[in-house]
């Protein structure tokens, strides 16, 4: 095991992992490989970590939670981990986004959202639902967000206090230039919120360098765990200022954090124990793979091979070359009358692959995720399976 990043105090999870790996039970075969951006394909050892009845309240579990929080904090801020902290929150990723928006904006606050897809729009919808004043800069679906538009919005609406942006907009796979946005926001003294749900763990992010106050991700994306909780990385001082602001009891980010801080990793309400165990194993495997840079390289290779093979069939990627993330790729439907996405989807599923429909209104697209426990060779096999579907002959 790679101990370089596991300091002595983190060996607890390591021991558990070793046990899980040594005693790997026979698991049922997966019916298919998930090429979807979460839930995604996980390793047998991540799944095996869940095959026990884990308790929730004792020291073993609480120290594991603390270890996970520390490891995530170090991943998010190598330069200055002490200035940052981590909260785990039950539910899917959206619950964590909602906990941030509903807790971080004080009464009288106003949120600017830079949106270029469904997940940016979802942040705005959360704010509206919570009756938080929100200004949306809408960039359509296939262009990156820009700091110029943010400047213009701030000039128009000087009462804006917080700015939210999505890092990898999973709708298209576009990787937004968040540094431009957060630095502009900081020049205006604003609090910055980044939805890095689908990129954290697969794309290197340093919160201090990028001036990010709150960053949100979840268990079932690039860390390659299973669904069940999200996590929020926060600049400690910014989170400390949020006491008493929450608009929800169960999604009170501050209270969840202060309980974890004061009671050594305790969750306020029933926690997804098995999912947390699996996540610990997934974090260990991320380190064993070589960390975020190695994982990023594998995802990028998956994407490169997939795109090259599909382009030979006349299936073009939606985004211009400079914008895609290595996370997920959207493709235009091929220009042939024979093509039916439904047909392709069902045939590929039978052949052992699950792909993803498109999510934009401007064009007919489908998407293929590059993330999860998927090796470049498996992408080659997927490309061969697509080629053999006879839509192109
Ligand atoms: C997956 C994802 C979310 C959260 O979606 P859930 O279905 O709630 O897990 C939020 N933002 C982005 C960019 C995502 O990719």
C-alpha cells in the first residue's frame, strides 16, 4: 500500500482496507459496465467494504469519519490545509449543494449564478426555492462561463454577495475556467461557491490557489465510491461565520460541521455507514492509483481513445477541442437515418455497457462517461461494440 500520503494516524482505514482486500468474497458479476457520471463502475474491493453490518456511533467509526475529513481537506488544499475544513452530508450531491446555498447566504445576501447547463440552473432553482435573491448569468449550453459577464453583472447589481459556478458542467462535460470567476469575485470581496461534484478527485483543484470558499462534491463521482453522501470543503473562517443562518434543520451545514468538530466525527442523524466504509476504501485506492494526477491521466486517455474511435464513425464531439473535461463526453448523433439512440442504448446494454442520454436542448446528443473503474482497454472494447452495431455500414 502506498503509505506516502497515509500518515500514521490514517492507518485505521488502511487496515480495514487490507482486511477487505484479503478476504474479498465472491461478488456477483456486474451485468454491465457503467459509463455514466455517477453512480459509476466501482472496484470489487469498494463494493466488498459494504458487506458487513457497520455500527455508527462508536470510536472506530468516528475516527474513520475524521480520517476521511482530513484526507479530503488535504486533497483540496495542499498549500494550506489548516485554513480549510470538511463536512460530510447525507443524501445525493444536490442535498449538499442545497445545504451550502441555504446556510452560507445570510439574510439580505444575494447570489449570482453563472450557468451553462442543468447543474448551474439547479443552483439557481435551489436559491429561488429558498427565497434567496438570485441573479443568473446564462451562457447557454455549449460556451464556457466568463469573468467579463460576471463583471458586468456585478456592475449592474452591486448588492450581490456570493457567486456560484459549476466546475465541470456534467450536462456537456465542459470544464469552466473557474479561476477567472473566483478571482474576479474575490476582487469584489464576494464569497465563492464551486460545484465541483463531477471533477473533484479527477481534476486537480487547490482551493487556496483558486480562492474558493466552499467546494461541493459527492461520494459517487471521481473518488469512485457509491452514492449516499456529499461533502463540502470550506474555508474554515467562512464557514464559522454561518452559525444560525440555515433555512433547513437537516441541511444545516454549520450545525453538521460543528457537531463533527465537537464530537470527533459524529453525524447529527443516521449516517450512511456502509457507504462511508466504501468511500474510505475508494480514497485508499485513489492514492494507490497515484493520486489525482494519475486518475486524471487515465480518464483523459479514456476520453482520447473514445473520441478518436467515434470520430472515425462520423460521431463528432459536441464541444470544441479547448473546452472538454476528461470527465464525460457529449457526442452529436451521427448523420445517418439508420441511427436511433434508443436502439444503440439497448443493444449496448445487452453487450455489457450502459451509456447516457444527452441533456441539452440545442442538439441531439448522447453522452459517455470516462470516469469510474474503467480502463482504456475497456474503452477500446466499448468502441468496438459501438462500431459493430451496423448503424454505420
Ligand atoms: C452529479 C452532479 C450533481 C449532483 O447530482 P445528484 O443527482 O444530486 O447527485 C451536481 N452537480 C454536478 C455538476 C453533478 O455532476
